[in-house]
């Protein structure tokens, strides 16, 4: 669902705020470089690097995003074509 949201920073910061310590935010999105991800209703092109960037400790100071611990990060391939078409992430707030 993140690819459809205009203000991802607000949504991620709210999820960070309301999750209890140890709570897990689970996300599955189309891989941003997959041809099917380039739709006019998608505001974000998301790759594994996009989530990895949220690990930065100084991210709030510079960009206004809260910092997350990434528990699991996978690029999922299509069984038929072998191309990456989804990104799966489990993360928990770094508080």
C-alpha cells in the first residue's frame, strides 16, 4: 500500500509512534524497478534500498523520518520469469 500514499513520511512516522516496543510493521510492495510498478497511481518506486535507508540513525535529523530496525528484507522473484517483482519488509521502531 505504500506505493499509493502521497505522504509516506507521515504514515511511517505515525506507525512508528503507535507501535509498541517489539511491535512489527509488515510491508509488501511492488518492486519499484519492475515494469508493472510504473503505474500512474503509484507515488513511490520502492526497492530494498528504500527500506534499508530507514535504518539510518540520523534520518530524523536530516529528513524527518523516524528510524527503524529492519528485521527481514526480501526481494521476491516471479516463479515464471525470475525477475524481482515484490519487496517484503518487516521492521520495528527504533526507540
